C-alpha cells in the first residue's frame, strides 16, 4: 500500500482545487510519458494515457474541493485513518489517481482517464473529446469499500439573483454569524442530519423578526453543506447570542437592501435536505441544498445558489421547476447551470465481474446506487458501447475539513482493482 499512499501524499503537495489544477495536469502528463504511455490532453484539460490494446479504462477526476487551509495540505495518520490538518484532504478523488499511478508504474496495458473540474459540474466529463478503445470503464470515485456502484443521481445548480438598491436602515447594526459547523457533501451526506449554517442563521433572524439585511456571506461551495454563514443586519430591538448563533454589535450604520424581507423570508422558508426517499435502495430519491448566499458577486444585490439532486431525470426536472418557481415568486432572476444526467442503475457483465472480484476480497458485496453525481452518468451517454462500474475506498466527510480515508480500505480496494486489471475475477 505504501506506494499508493506515497503517490497520494505527493499529490497533496500540488495545488489542484477545481479551476486551478494545471500544475497537476503537467505532473500527470510527465509521470505517464516517463513510463511509456501515450498521452493526450483535450481542450477541457482531460488527460488520457494509454498503452497497448486496452479493453479496460480506469477513470478518476483530478480536481478537489478545497476547504479550510487547502490547497496547503498537511496530512496526519490517526487510528488507521489519514486526515488533513484543518483542511479537506482531496482523497476524493486523489486516492483513485494514486491507484492509477501505481498501476502505471507496473506498466499495465490499459487506458487511464483523468478528468477535469468534476467537483464544479462534471465539466471535464461533459467536454470529453477522446476516442476510447476500451469496452469497460472502472470509475474510482466511490467512497465505500465492498460496494459496487451501478447508478448515481443527476443534478443541477440553480442560481437566483436579486439586483436591488440599498436604502437607509435604522436601529443598531449587528454581525450575526454561525461558524465552524462540520459541513459535508451535499449528496452523500444530505441525509445525515448535518446542520446547515445558513438554515440556522435564517431561522434565528426570522425568530428575532429581523428584516433589514445589509450584507450576507454564507456557504463555501455549491456541492457542500454550509459550515459558515455571516450576515450584517440592523435591528430596532437588541439581539443576543442563541445556540450556535453569535451576535456582535457594530458601530457602523450601513444601508440595507430594499428587498431584505423577501431575501430573508426565502432563506427561512427553504426546505433544506432530503425531499423524497428511494425506499427500494435506502437512499434519497430527491434532495436539495441551500449552498451559497452572497452579496459580493454582483454590483448590487444578493445571489443565492442551490444544488438539486435526483435519482431520475424526470424527478430532477420536477425539482428544478419547483425551485425556479419558488425563487421567481420571491423576486429572484433565475438561471440553471451545470446540469448533469442521472446514471440509471443497471447490472451488466462488467458489474458482475467487479462484484465477483470484490467478493473475493471482502467476502460479501453490495450493489448500490449513490445519491451523488458520478461521471459515469455523463460518460455512459457519450460512450454507449462501454459498460461502467464504480468502486472506491472508504472516505468519510468529503467536501469538508473532516474528510478522512481508511488506509486499510485503500489497500483492499486496490487489490480488487488489480484483480480486474489482471482478469482474475
């Protein structure tokens, strides 16, 4: 296992936040070329390394969600788990990349596909322009050992903006904040009752009947449950700390948004979390995350970003339509961005091979669908001749500073990958 962890730790020292991973692309290009692989890079920054006449493609995305101190990443091992120090770790999907690098060191004849900007809308997968030789693709972006994923949610980001004038406010000015909550992945963690800083902030302001908003900065990423939320407000009645909400009086006298009430009411009414369950698979069928609220993105006004997910495209379209209508009623101008398709669960010859190889290592295996976006959904539409499956080691709390990976799980999952590469299922 040490070679995989060594590769992974090397990756953590190369900045590769979404939209800022050029240094890692160069590193992977040189790594593959030095080991005799033919390398192609397309306009989106996707990289394909190949050798021989491959029938199997290994695939991971090379960008990461940067939280906390990232991209400055320090790692620490504790009780068999690898953690970052006050930072997201990038095991999602860096551990998959490290496994692929270990296979390339062995000279394995396969295709190795590294995709760009997965974490901000599967951008690389959507723009992929390679002609692939393989008939099977193993995605290494799942986050639970002994599970074979054969389907995933589709999703979209819904952006609402109110362009608004500010008017004189009255009363005392306060900073009202919720900081340092655990956060988590807005797909796989959405049903784990992780509190949202933005939801708590909105509930407090509603309860105190605050209707004068001067500024708001809440949330970190579109695909993360908010850990932090800060609002500058004015109030004629004194505000006091309550629960996770901190309150600090300010000496300022800022103007406030004319549409303060509409903005704050929308945040309060928003139904965060799981909207419906898929009882047959025990996962959410539809969910929605109030991800960002910020008044620094526009010259004047407030922008809100919501991430919607569903296990079918029909349900996704309904959820998008409902969310757009709710935003428009509240006065927001709305657009939908970065829509990606659901991957309909389907067992085939390849998924059965993967399950057999997994069973040989773990003794038992679950065939699953995941309430998160995997690039298999996009790629299966681009390459209908290819059969897909997804596996990965156990990773907890991705997209947060609590992210950690089970080192023993990495070793065991890699043995499954080696069986598949060597045809030993």
